[in-house]
C-alpha cells in the first residue's frame, strides 16, 4: 500500500515538474531572439551610422582600419560605455540594456558617430 501511494505521487508530480520546466524555458527563448550586430569602424566612419535595436541586443565594434586606432564611447544619462583604445583588427562589445537613442562617438575622430535606437 505505501509503495502504491508513492507511485501515484510520482505520476501526479511529473506533469507539474514538466510545466515548470516549460515556463522556465520562456526567458531562455527570449534570450535566443537577441541579436548581435557587427559595426565596422573604417575610414573615420561607423558602418552603418544608424542601428535599430532591442534591449538585450549586442553590438560588436570592429576596427577595420589598417593603421588607425579608434576609441568608441557613449555618454548617456543612465549609463556610460568606453571601449578604450582599439587597435586595428580589435573588437569591442556592448550589450544594450536601456531603451532610448544613444550616440556612439569616437574619442580620436570627432566626426565618427553611430546612433543607436534601442526599444
Ligand atoms: Cu575613430
């Protein structure tokens, strides 16, 4: 009799555990939808110069110049980003966590601007 009761408990408990597992998958699937966008720093320009992103998306800044150092940074109200000096061929990564419009500038080339539109 006690063994039989244990069996029932197991059978009833299993679907609940499965549902909890499916619910736990929700945020993980949302993470998979996040996008990684590559931005090229070349010829004193960002390419592209505008990006439309969602919170959680990531941009990878790639210095595609042969002889120029770039220094990407953002000065925003809610956060700051500073990639430091990027030698040719080096990458810097930024994951967007705040909504809004932000401008990535370059500390070495003042005309370089990339506007991020994050929703
Ligand atoms: Cu630059």
